[in-house]
């Protein structure tokens, strides 16, 4: 699971949180400006109850999701990698060092 971050992710993003082996994901389908925090004891218990153990990565956050107040998110996974570099969300040839295409981008026919 990848979360992309940037000032306008319509075209590119410059930071990714890559969760390997996600076992629990609870978050809005679209959100912005997340504020990450340590999970509460209740959230830790929820995850332990849901997946049978406390995974190596357990991240909680609050974010703007278009509602009247912040939406909460909770992600449990086996590993977290933070990847920096420009990721284009549209086809673009001649990528420079450190640039790449989003996994779903395909060349034109």
C-alpha cells in the first residue's frame, strides 16, 4: 500500500509512505494534511484483537477528509519505507535520475 504526498498530487508527488504486508487499514479514500501520532492504547488493543498480534508498524493519524471535523486513520503493517523522489502520475518519457512513473501509468498506444 502506498500513500503519496505532495502539493498537487493530480500530476506528481514527491514522497511516498510504502507499507509492506498491510494487515489492517482504516482511513478515508481521500484525505489531506495528515497529522501522524502514536496510536492510543485503545487503538493498539483494536489491532491486537483484529489481527491477533501487534504488528511491527502501527501508525495513526488525523486528517482533513471533507467532513465537519478531522477523520482518523489507522494502518498496521509489517514494514514502512519512506521513499522520496518525483513520481509522475501521467506518461512521461525521458525520466531523469530520481524520477519514476506511478505503477499504474502505461505508455500511450
